[in-house]
C-alpha cells in the first residue's frame, strides 16, 4: 500500500514513520509540504499516487487558537476540505486525526462515537469542522479522535509533551500547579501508531475513538509520573476555574474505543502501563 504521511516529524507522525515500515511510505514535511497551499499540495499528491493519505498536521495550541482563529481554521478545517477534494479526485482514502475536545465534558462517562459533539473552545470547533468536511465529501475516510498524546518526539505544536515537562520539573524540584478537575486519558503515540497500522490492514473506514484504557486528571497523571521517578516535588492541585487558561476546556473528555473494539482490533494498554513503558524507553526509569 502506498501511503503519504503528512506531518511525518510530528509527535504522532514520527511514531507512524517507525511503525508503518512495511508500507510503501512517503513522508511529507512542513514547510515544504504545507496543507494550507492547495495547489502545491495537489501537485505533490498527484505525483505520489498514494492509496491512503494520513494527515497528522494540526494547529494544536488550544489556548493560542482562541486568538489565532484564522490560523487554527486554516490548518484544522479548511485544509481538510482541500485534502478531501484531492482525495476524492485521486480515489485515495484519507485518514485524519481529531480530538476529545470536540465534546463539552458534561456527560461524565466515556464518550463513544455516536455521542453528539459540542465543543467548548475554538480548537474543538475547528477540529470538528475538519471532521465534517471529510464526512461530507468522502466515503473512504478514517477519522481518529484521540486524547492526551505524548510521544518520543514531543508535541511540535505545543513545544513539549506533558511527561517530559513533568520529568524536567521534578529534576529541578520546582513548585508545580496542575489542574485536578479535568478528566481525560493520556495516550502514548507509539501505541496509537500500532493500532493505526492494524486499522489500515483491516481497511474499515469510519469514525474511531482511540485512546488508552482508564482515566485520570492531569494532577493524577503527574502524580504517577513522579511516583515512577521516585520523586516528590511540590505539586499543588488546582481547579480549572483558578488556573486561568485562555481557552475553556471540557472537564470530562474520556473516550471509549467502542468502534475499534467492534472490529476486533486489540485493546490499548491501561494508561499507567503505557506510561511505564514510555518512561522506560526514554530511560527516565
Ligand atoms: N497532542 C495531543 O495531546 C493531541 C490530543 C488529541 C488529538 N491530537 C491530534 O493528533 C494529531 C497529531 O498530534 P501531534 O501531537 O502529533 O502534533 P504535532 O507534534 O504538533 O505534529 C503536527 C505536525 O504537523 C506539521 N504541520 C503544522 N502545520 C502544518 C501545515 N500547515 N502543513 C503541513 N504540516 C504542518 C508540524 O510541523 P512543524 O512542527 O514543523 O510545524 C508537525 O510535524 C493532530 O491532529 C492533533 O490535533 C493531539
């Protein structure tokens, strides 16, 4: 299978590059390949003739999106309209990544694919708009919603990943304030990449939730990182209200991988297990 991989040096992109070795893979890098430049993007994809395009690109700074609305929509939404039409013309399948932030967090039990999205911030609205373009234009699409990604490359859009940041803070014995009322599921991008490979092998199009098993708050996530490190920095739990982030966030955005289990793809690890494996691989423990 010929696969064009957009954002191949991003956090998820670089793990996909490792995991999809058996495929005929064409990695594409920003800024040479820019999803906001429709004509150049079309020419390049026409020349590659992929069977599947995987788009990991995103404007994923949730707080910055509140002010840089146009940029967020250009990358997370309008580019997906262009990519969808290009895919339609080429007869190519399109895989795109979305977010747990398409939900408002009021449900308080894990969200599955048939739950109604209702984003509470610009980032979430832009990601949902991207999903709608794929669904409206294409039949051969995969939309993957994931949550709390961390991986070896670190999130390029945010400049760090949460685990590496906490390890750094623990090393400096800094005071840390972390929100303790937002529930989500941290997910290792390498495990996600492995399930993507399985899904490509199955070729079953559709909307999928893909995150680790279990749930925690960001404070609990940090606590687990510190306990694996055997360190006890000064960590204070704070409420979202008093944390002062620019963007509103859902207080509960745990995803249930219902559709994925329905097609027999193996479960993700519990988030604590995946975290331990990641920290061992990074030689933090
Ligand atoms: N990180 C999370 O916690 C999280 C949670 C839920 C969902 N997701 C979704 O999962 C996907 C992968 O996230 P990630 O953490 O791997 O992100 P990432 O590390 O920021 O990677 C994004 C990649 O896209 C590239 N890119 C940015 N603007 C581009 C453009 N205009 N044209 C082409 N490429 C561009 C980036 O290149 P440069 O770095 O050179 O700009 C980078 O290689 C995204 O769709 C994201 O919304 C992430």
